C-alpha cells in the first residue's frame, strides 16, 4: 500500500515538474512604459535616440512620427528594425527610449 502511495506521489511530482511554464508578460500599462522611458533616460539621451532614429531608419523608408504608433506597435516593430539597421544594443535602447517616450498612449 505504501509503495502505491509513493508511486502516486512520484508520478504527480513528475507531471508537475514537466508541465510547460507560461511566459510571463508585462502588466505595465502603455502609460507606465512611457513614464519609465521618460524617467530612465535623460532628455539628452532621448535626443540622441532621435538622431540615431533619423540617421538610420530613413535610409530605407519614410520615417513615421513617434505619435503615429502606440507603445505596443513600436514594441513589436523595433526589435526587427534594430536588427535591420544593425544598431548596437545601446543605440537600440536610445532609439526605443525616444520613440516610446513620444508614442501614442
């Protein structure tokens, strides 16, 4: 009887350990993300992000004003565009700070 109970506990633990974990998603609102960018980065850094954005992105396409897109839309587009523009992580962070700080909430 003890063997069956131990076996049942062992199987239960195995199933729990092997179940897939849900990815955690950010619960921050778009307004919170905008505020974070405005407080985390200085005006000078965001202005540098604007310069990088203008200098790199318009090489391939028309520039869209930051206010023309929501925070969520910019968050989807930026990783792909940063790769295409071959921006460093630091440059990409500055561009993101500029665009998100001025995005439609």
